[in-house]
C-alpha cells in the first residue's frame, strides 16, 4: 500500500488537516502541511529529501463497489488517503477505450484487439493482455494510441485526491520529477 513505499508519510493532525513527515538522514524529522511538503520534495534537488521518495498514483474505476469519484464509499476514501494522487476512470472513458480498441479498432490498432481476444479463449498460458503481461506489439500500439489521443484520454479521469488536483498539475509533477538530474543528485 502507498503508506509504506515513500519516505514522505501522511499523518492526520488533531485539526483534521493532513500533515506530512520525512525522516532526514540525521534522524531529525521534517514536518509540515502534506500538500506543501509534497511540492517541496517534488521541486527540490536535495538528496536528503528525494532519497526513497515515491510519488504514489492509484487508478480506480467503478468495478465492484467503488461508486463514483464524487460519491465515495469507505474503500475509496481509504485509497484517497493512501495515495498522493488517486484517479477515477469514468464509465465513459472505459467505454471509449473498449469501443476504440477492442470492439471496433482501426486497422492500425487491430493487433491490440487480437492480443486481448487471445487472452480470453479459456486456454491457460495464452494470456497476452493482462495486468501482469502484455503482447509487445499491443503495448507499443497502446502507447501510440495514448500519445495521439492524450486530450481525450485525460478527459476519461476524475481526480479523487488531492481534492483540488487537476490532470495538468499531475502532469507538471511528473514532468518536474522526470527532468531531474538524478545521477548528479545521488
């Protein structure tokens, strides 16, 4: 679970506000409002703050009992508190993905459909499209599809956490982290 993967930990303060805490190499604790501390870590080049930091992102959808991003049950509230970012894949988004790539793909994306269908023939060991493994050609085509349709795909998600989060802010966080000169920092 996200609570144990990153050096930046969430704590609930008596006021109900979300606090953050990081243990520094000398054993001292750095603390502050979680959202402010998270942004400080993302934007720093300090090895002390970045060591063992992981920006956690979860994605949920309406399979089972999640309800919606606006109407959360207790499981989704737990996940929202556990991750830095929690995205909710809308029914519309899932339906468009299924329509575009599995039911009526263009000729270009036909191999994605074929990999998906090969995974659900009832033959053990034939899986090519699961959460654990995916056919390499289907993977490359999915990446291509996501790049070409980024604006549409971003509209498929609602942000559950952080409360005031946006896809643009998440993309900025990821871009900031990816541009760091990690070799120089460590």
